[in-house]
């Protein structure tokens, strides 16, 4: 089933998307060369949809007045640390739903990490939610793909994904959410990121709301 259509992107996001298009092509080509020994990523780049839930890339921005209640979430990371919405309170928080065998998750890992590095120290938090793997697999993924922010291991309980169910449906993997400083969903990015600039712009715009 295709995901329902969502509102058009703002002019600024459209500009970011156009600017990211050429970079995205170059990134995929580079990624293909760098990951030639990785059968999952190779299969994804060749159009094989096994191992992940496919979705065309979409962005839905939610106006401030239409956002729901703050999402309260919690879990245990791949390092065994407890992490919850209390720890990210007051930050713009990026939440990425992923798992290791997901080709698009691997392909977008560098873009997520790039935005995380860009906004460290600026009241921005990044959290992964791994929906399918145990901690050792998630740690191996982070080491291989250079991911430095934590991920909640959600495969056993599904409590983190359930916490967001009332705010937005997580039907495709990967899906990335941008939460405002009150913990409300401000933007939903469905499918593999088309470059880092779109997410970076959304984070900047959400930060500016509380400036």
C-alpha cells in the first residue's frame, strides 16, 4: 500500500532538495564503490527491495498549531544505557527508525551523522530506534557506518515505536522524525534521506521557532 500524499514542501525545503539532488547521485555512486563487498547495500542500489520496507521519499512538515502532545518515550541503548525523552527535553530531537539489514538505512547513515555533527552543541539531540536487531548487531552497524549517536534497541518490547504511534504512523523503514523543543513531532521524513541538506534545514527551522 502506498503512503498517502502529504503536503507540498516549503520553498526553502524545495531549494534544499534541488541542491541535494546532484549530491545524492554522487553519494550513491561513491557508496556503491565503497560498499561493493556489502551484499545488502549492493542489492538495494540495484533495485532489490528485500530486507526493507520501501517508500518514496516524502517530507511532511507540521505547523506549530497543528502539532499534538509531546511524545514521551524511553528505552535502553545498544550500550545498555537508559535513554528517554527526559534526557532530550528542551532539545530539537531527531529520531531515526532503522535496522541493520535495511539497505536505505545504510545508504543514509552518513547523511544522518553529518547533520548530527553539524548541530552538536546547539540544543539538538539524535536518537536511533532499532526496530529489528539486538545490541551487538546495532553496535556493529554503528562502527561500520560511523554512527556516533545512540540507538534504542526496540525489537523486544517495541515500546519506543509504540510511543510515537499516537503522533504519526511509522509504516516505512527508514523513517526520520524531527521533534520540537517541547517534544512534539514537527516533521516526518519517510524513506531514505535525499542528502543531508533537507534534514539540516528542518532542524534549523525547528530550532529557530524557539529562538
